[in-house]
């Protein structure tokens, strides 16, 4: 530690390996700081207010390039949670903000000549100019210096201050000047949008308007923010924007065009812009900002300079204000700037990433909205409401029970072709594949057990599948069952290539058909390059210590440096494998399986043909995607030819290799699904990854569902969604929004074979079939669930 003198005041300096860090004194009354906030938007102004209230001795100046009453937005939206935080931080400004709010409860969606309205959403809006004026007045009253019409390109001119807050927005010049330090990641999104306003107030509802034009779809986000005015954001794809010629229009021409497009909703009211200071077009592309670092020496990023959230979730100002509160609080309580910055970033980064994740989901929904424009207005509205994954099925029930029940009844009518008397959760509606009727939409996903003996299922398998058949799921699918000894993943994997295998599987199928109303599917596969490995709980995917068998693949590409290099398959090998699949399919038919699934995912043989990472062939089975699909399609057609027409076939695919354009991409997955659908496949089980050691998956709740969503809504083919789906809410949200037709749950069924029956009790649904010996348990479970609901209401 050493003493230093800065601008006439004493400060402590802490030396580190890469910087000298100014510090706050522990004696708060003496450790007064000079603080400069570069940027006079909500973030900079509110930070000055929050800091001044906590440390009234600090000298704070807010420096803004615009004039005091300039603003280039219209209205902003805040949540009840943010209002509570504002009240705790500074009651005076919070009350002034609250008095200026316009409140509304509904969301209205104008789509294909219909208006769908749901309630209970609880929004409040305020004009951006009014918000800034409130914060300006409050900052002045607290003794903050406001300096307007002052340009700044970097923080260099303000190094004499003890703390410099960089709050100059998403296009921050000060952040750009230190890009090598803060390392911003700026993602320019695809859609074009323009901020407009109107005196058509769209009273009482946050309104979405979708219009189909001769140049494509264009939509508006509209909401009232004061007694006389509403924000009106117009958005469309880049292709539609260019076809309209918006890129060559003046602002006046743009306003006139938008007024024509939205004439039915605007009526006699006009649109206005407050971006007349800009030359040319005022259209923008949203810029999602993330920064690797938020602070450097005595500089700290705040608001949009640090991170942005898309306007479709209405949370940019919320993030800015709450981050300003957190920064001021940690500067007040921590002993050093370094410690305060660390706490600020640690606390806020998690919340920011959570909101940015929701915003990304919402942004992508609008970027791909044309994918959903075939949906019925009921389902389209539901998809819109749940697009960010922050609003779930049961959350919608809490907001507007009547609307959700009407939507559930619509969903059931689509499934049964009969008008229901009352609603039931979507997960408990039936689904038909050819002549197979599933009682509900829950699938026990294939899960390797590694308990077979020479390929023969044992009593372990009988108990495992029987329990899950009794547990209420509509469909149980077996683990990948291998079509030859060499096609096994491990010595413990089940097979279907010998008479004893067929007999053992028939015993399991007969039990499920006799004792339950579940259907059972057989998943057939060949391990290919990932074969001859240890059991799943040993050294996963590693070769056997000894007695390895030779593995085959489309090309001599090993799964990993530890694994065997597969022998490249010849035409004779392909014929032999095709015969193995046909033999297994015939056995599955005789054993009584209701459905057959071909495993074309996760790097096993058929998947290895599809992915360019493992298929390096130069013949007719390599190169283009169509060529790489040739052998999997040959297998499908051979199996389809011997399977009874009443039996459906599913194909499981990896919709992404998670390695970018070098591997299978989501765009490729759509084409793969189209090829399979054109061949007659009944449903696509949409998984992802496990095809390469280089894969970098992005995990999270329902993380693979977007692949299913895209395939289903771009191709019209039925899909199963899989991947971290573990709550009834997840399932109902996925189904109701049209993101999949069935939902596969793996680990939840390992932890609880009766997951479906327990979910029914949790949701108060009594229509599921229980095994007769278990009826007393059913009744108690429903009583307990009812009592729990009553207690929650009483509380």
C-alpha cells in the first residue's frame, strides 16, 4: 500500500499485476469522490441519484451530448418489481414516476382478421422524455451537476475524476475506444425496425398487429405511455424491408407507407417520428451487446453500454435502472473500487444474462415469425405469449384462467375432432400415428441400460419398461437395440438379432399391452464408429480394455483419439447392415411393438453417414447432404417395406453437431427432415449433438426444443421434442405453442417411473388410468394435491 494525492484529496492505491486501482476510504465522511457519468440517459441519471443519496458528500457530474429536453425514443415499460426497487432506492423519484404511469393489463393480438385478447399481464408505461425529466429534476435537487450539449469520444478527458461511469448507450463511443479492454460482443440482429409514435393510444392493451402485404409480413408493437400518445414500433424482415423499398425512402415516405399498411388499426390517427435529426432512414437493426469485462481501473460500464435487451421484452430500461442501483450500493458498502466493481458485475451479470436469454428467444421468434404464420389464431397467440420462455402454461393460467381454458379446449378439439365439455392440459390429449393412438403426449425417451447379456434383455429390462409402462406415459421407447453383435455400443447393450432376443422382448411387450394402456416402440440402431466401448458408468465411450471387435463407419474417422479407426464400409457392408435392420424389423413386428424408431443421431452408424464430420466419402454416399442421406434412406425404405402399413416409423436425428457450419446445422436439419418426410417417415424425434468431441452445446431448459419447433413449423412434419424437459409446465408450453407433437423425457423417468401420473395429480387432472392395485395410492395422491392447493390459496 502507498499514499497518493489526486485532485487535492487523499486516496488509497492498491497495486495489482496489471493495474493500479483507486480505492475508497473506509471513513465514508472523508472519502469524498469526484464522479463523472458520461451519458445522461436513465442509467447515468439514476446512478447519480442513487449514489448521491448514499454518499451526499460526493461531487457528481452527469455529462450528456443532447439538450435537456431532447429524447429519441417514445415510451418505456417497467415492471412492478422494478418499481419496488426504485421505491427502496429513492422514494421521491419513484413516486413521481408512479404518478406519470399509464397502466394496462391486456395483450391484444391482431392476426389474420381476428383479435385475440388475454388479460392479467400487468404492464405500466411512461414516456421516455417524461422519465428523463423526472430524473433530471431529482438529480438537480440532490445537488448533481448536469452538463448538456457536451460531446465526448472517450474517457481520456475525465481521467482526473476518481470514478468514471460509462453510460453512453448501446453505441457507446467510450466503450469502443477501449474495446480491447472491455471486449464487447455485438450481435447485429436480422430484423429491421423503426421507433414511431401515434396519438392512436391503443388504450388498455399492449397491442401486436401483424399485416400481410404484397411484399411480405410486417408487424407493429404498440403501447400507450401517456394520456395522449402510444409507442408504435414497426418491424419486418430485411427481405421485406428491401422489397418495400424502405431503404430508399425518406422519413416522410416511410411514415406514409406505414400509415397505409396499418390503416385498419390506426384509423384516422397519424404516425410521427422524433428522429428527424437523423439524415436519411431512421430504420435500425437491434444490436445485442455483451461485454467480457465491465470495469477497468476507475472506469465502469453501465446500462446499454454494458448489455442490451431486445425491445420485444421491454426490459432495457429496467436493466439500466436496477444496475444503477446495484452499482451505487456496492460503491457505498465496499472498501475499494475493485471490490465494488467485482460485486456489481457478479450480481448483475447473472440477471443480465438471464434476461438476455429470454430476449434472445423473443428476438428469434420475431425474426422467424413467418415460420408461425400458418398457425390458428389461438395457437399463434399462445406461441407469441410464451416466446421468451419467461411465461409458462400455468403462469398463463394464473394471469387469465378463462382464456387459457378456452385455448386448451381448442387444442383438445384439434386432437379429438370432438368439442370438449371442459379443458384438460395439452399433455393429456391423445395423438395418433397411423393406426396407433397414444393416450397422451408423454414419451419415455430411449435410455441405455447396459444390462443385457449377449444382447438378450433380462428381468432388469422387464421391470424397467413395465414400471414406466404402468407410470402413465403414452409411449415407451426402448433403448437403442442393436441389429447385430458388431452393432452394439457395449457388451451390455440389448440386441434384436437372435431368437432369444425376440422372445425376451415379446415378454416385455406382452406385459405392457396386458397390464397398461401404454404403447411401446422399438428403437433400432447400429453403433458404427462408437461401438466396442465400455458400459455407461465405466469410462464412457472409451474402448474396452480387451476383446474389442472391429467397428465400421462411412469413413475411417475415429470417434476420438482413444477409439478405433473404423473400417470404411464397402457396398457389401452396406447390404449386410441393411439386411440386419430388415431382420430386426421383422422380429420387432412379431414381438408386437407398436412403433419402430430408427436411430440416426448421436454419432452412431446412420448418424455418421449424415454428418460431414464423419462422412468423408467421395462416392455416391458422400459429399452433398442428399448423398450423405442416401444410405439412411435406403435403410428406412427397406424397413418400411417389411413393416405393416398400420405401424408408424419414427426417425431420431441430431439437428445440430454444435460445431458451426463444418457440421450439421439447424438449416441442414430442416432439409434432413424434409427428405425423411418425403420418404414417408411419420414423426421426427429431434435431438442434437453427441456426434463429435468438438461439440460445444448450449444447455438450458428445453434447450433442444427450438430445433423441433423449426422442423415442425417449416416442414409440417410431426416432431418429438427432447432435451432438459422435466416439468409438466415445459411439456404443456411446448405442445400448446406448436413446438412439438410429443415430448420425450429421459432422466425424469429414471428418477420417477410414475412421472406422468404424479404430473396429473399436480395439475388436478383425474383422467389418467392407474393400475387397479394402485387406486388407493391414486386417491391419496389427489387428496394431498388438493389440500396443498387449498393451503396455497389460504396463504
